[in-house]
C-alpha cells in the first residue's frame, strides 16, 4: 500500500518549510532510516528520514519549493512492484460535481466571439468551472506565475500535470509594457524609481527570525542592566587550566573564555534562580534545570544550541560540548533536541570587538546576557589608577517577571563569580 511522505514539523515553531534537495530519485529503493531529502526550517537545514521501506514512487514537490505547509504530502512511497498512484488530490473548495473540461476551441461564456486568444495556448476552461490540476502542477504554476486557466491539461480527463506547466513556462514570454518590466519594489519599502537596487529572496530561517524578533520586541517589555566586569583573574585561570591539559588524547581540552562565561552564568542562575523563569500569563514558570542557549552565527542568521544542565558540568565538559554544538550548527547538522528549549541565553560578540550591545530576549525565556569585548581600561583601585581587562555585559530581562532590582542582583553576582573564578572549578 502506498504511503505519503509528509512535510515534517522539525521544530515547535515550524509551520512551513523549504525543500532544498532530494537525496533519492523516483524509482530508487528506500530503507527505513534513509535520508530522502533536506528541508530548510525556521531553525536550520534538517534531514528527513524515511520511516518505512519501499520505492520512492513519485516526487510531488520539486527542489527549491518554498512555503510548504507542515503535513503537506511531498512524495509517495510504494511497495516493490506496486503501481504508483496519482498525486494526492487537493480538496476542492467548490462542492460542485466534477464535469468534463470545456471542448477545445470553444469560447468561454460571456467572451466576445471575435476576441482573439491572449496566448497561442488552447482555450481556457469556462469561467466558473473548476480547474483540474495536480498539486505539483499548481505549486509550479504558482512559483512561475502561470495562470492555470490558460492551460489545457494532457493528463487523464484533461487534468493539468507538471509537463503542461513546464511547457507553458518554456514558451517565449509575450512582450510587456515598459512600466511592467521594471523590477518590483521591495514589499512595504518605498524605493525611489531612480535608486539602483536589487532584491534577494529571504530564506525560511530569515523570515522566521524577522517574525519572532518582531514579536519578542513588541510584546515583551525589555528592561536592561549594564555592568563592567574585570577579566584578569578569569584569564589567568584559563591559562593555567589550558597549560595543564594533555597535548592530545581523550583527556585533552582547550577552554575558551566563552566556555567559562557559560559556566559563570549557570552558577549565577543557581544562586539567583528567580531569573531562570518564563512568563506564562497567570503564572510564572520556574525551571529546575539550567539549560544555557548560546547564540551561534550561521550564514543566513543565527541558531541557539543548548548546553544542558551547565551548572553541573565541568569546564572541560562544557568546552567539548560547545565545540561539537558549534560545528554541527554551522554545518546544519544539529538535531532538534540540541536547539529546542533552553532556559537562559548568552550572546557573545566579544570576538568581534564590540564595546557594548543589548540583545533581544529569546521567547519564552525571560533573560539574555549580551557579552562584549574585553579590553584594557583604566580602573581605580585603592585611590590609584591601574590598567585592567574589562568587558561590558548587558542583561536584558522580561520586566513582567524579572524586576529591575532582581536583574541588578543577578548581574552583580555574575560579576563576583567572574572576578573570583575559583567557583568555576570547585
């Protein structure tokens, strides 16, 4: 019996995705667990695995197709030797029973008998009649801007199929008026006609980032607390720890400043647990575990892989884990459980020399720590000016559940942990 392969929901926020490429071809055998396609979601590029074995009988969605709704059939899997069924029918909004297509060459009702056809294609189905087309043909027509009513299908009972749309797309386009040939303006952006520009289509990830950050910034009352933190003691401890690491082998490690700051944030959350929360309408969710999401830049946006129970892990464990997470994030190989969830976020732009910045909260979390570059600055100690390595951190909190005094307490404890870093290793 044939089985539909559906567009999967690969993250809690995913409603649609883009089919990047097929890794199996029509007619190829498929085993359970085989990767059949790559999907671009709102988070990353993910692999789709077959859950049954059989033969990939028909591909319903071409590579590059965008905005494919979750649970939409994208392919049909059949048993060995089984006939491949027609593509799943799209439910019709029109309840009228199916009728035979209009006879070729007959004018549409209401049209002047002498009116010449707009294109050299056969006459369109009569106005008000349903257009019978496969889901794939409809999708391709939508992508290529082809009006299905101008086509006559070559499939069973006059149904429009993929080849009909592709043939129409291959025909030379009719000459357009000069004004219509101008590039379309970016949606919602007023661009002067004489301003040179070009547009680049936004990926699924970029669209979702735009939507979620707009929602976060417009619905969450952000409150910011900024503080300078000295790094010299932490940097000295890091040097000692890395010097003690074996040169190679299973026990080798190389701890980064970011690893130590993740651990410091986790210890701070354990000491000030009321920041490890989420706002949930009539209640506040207090998380028992401390799962740190770290922002990782990737070519088309960012993703936040998670170091789970970071307060219970050693610096060596955190270092090994973060290296693996970052590598898989940039290779598009993260598993959903590696980036879904998290109770607190860190965004570190120190390696880019940023002096200070404020980050946008990652819902449903209630706080995110923005970490800037450590730099040599003059500080006053015991009435004397000295030079120290100082970084500026900014805590953004959801003011509905984290008050200003609580945010200030959290940042103060964080500074104490970083400036007295022995608590990171005991």
